[in-house]
């Protein structure tokens, strides 16, 4: 049995993980933490901490988890470079899964995007993402990871540092070969849509993932927690690609 502690238990993702876990064999939520609760008090009860609170809490959660020697699944996004580095640093003490998105389908999208970017490095590349009107950060953590993949593969192919164009307005001139367009849409109750477009002369390839429920992310986060505990992972930083055997 993998004993899970949810941080951010009152949020939409925390509630989804709590609900979904009841139907997952081998998973048991033993503590639910939110604003005003003490993580340190419940850490001895669990095996894995799943953090879907807020990026401002990420470093404190990671360091407290590391101090107790528990495994950590990081579900928050929007960290500063400094906070991300501090969270990843605890990977020298405990096993950590740090992923911008825990949906199995999205991680397949990451994998396919890398393959397409490797083969179509000279195509015009654009990312379009849409989320609900309550989302505060842009681009999304998932889009940020897609951007990283495109930049990495473009640099391998061309040796150059491409630039990002976050939307376009006015007389911006013709599209250049060394830009990647990024477009963030917000509206309604959209859980999360992501499209990566590769546009060449005479043809276009589009890779799209659409989430219809946060349950997809919850299932992936629980699967990640089980993987860390059941596999007895040692200290280190892992991604969902490791959980799914994609690398």
C-alpha cells in the first residue's frame, strides 16, 4: 500500500486526486493538507507527498518532505527559476517527480512533439494553448515544456538560439525562420487544450491534446506516486516520461 499525503487538498486538483485514489488499488490517502495545516505533523504517516497547492509553497513543501525522507510528486507550475532550482535540489536527498503535466496523454504529446520537431525542424512552429478563465499564469506549464522541446530540437538541428513570439500585433513584419509563436487563450471552463503546429510549404502537421476532466491529471499523479514507492526509487529527479517508459 502506498500512503499518500495531498498538499493543496481543498483545491480542484487536490479534490480530484482524493476522489480518484479511492478507486486505485494500492493507493491510500492518509492526510489532506491545505492553508493553515502543518505538513510536518503528518509527514511520518505517509510514503509520498503529492503537492498541488501553489508555486509559492513549492520550496517549503519540498524541503519539509526531504527532511522527513519521503518521496515527492510536484504538481505545481509557474515557479521562478530560483524556486525551481531549490525544488530540484532536494532530488539529491529524495526521489522527486517534477512534471508540468501528469496527464498520460499530454506526456505522449511531449514525446510526439520531440519526434516531429526532430524531423520537421525547418517548419514554422507555433504553440496554441487554451485554459479556463481562472488560470493565472501564461503560458501554461504544459506549453512551457512544449516550448523547451521545440527550442532544444531546433538548436540541435541549426545551432542557433530561436526566439519566442508571444502573440503578434501591428506591423511585426513577415515571420522569420528563427521564431516560435506562442499563443495563450483564456475563457470559460476549458480544462486544458494544447496544439503544436508544424507548417511547411504545401502541408501542415498539428499535434493536439484536449483534456475534458482534471481526473486525467489526477490519475497520472497517483500513478507517479505509486511508481516512486513501488519501484523503491532512490534519490533523483524524474519525469512522467520515466513513469511511462518513454525514455
